[in-house]
C-alpha cells in the first residue's frame, strides 16, 4: 500500500487551486487490514499529511 508524499501533496494543492476549494475530503478504507495497522496508518496521516494540508491556501476561488 502506498504512502502520501510530496507528489501527493503537490497534486492536492493543484486540485484545490484548480477547483477553487478550501475543503478536501479523504475516505479511509481499511478493508481486511487489522485495526491496529489501520489506526497506525491514520495516525501517520494525521501527523505527516494534515499539517501540510492545513497550510494550503488556494489563490483565488472560482466564482459560481
């Protein structure tokens, strides 16, 4: 299973700016993954990815 990295962060920024949004939703699915491993994965996301996402500030929202 992959891990979010700099390329993913750049892509998330690009999409946020393209759509003029200030909200991004992530859906976590652990399938058959043991609960302890799923929790470890979510905590890693919270520690490593969320701080960078909080800093995203799309330049100009698109007018409706």
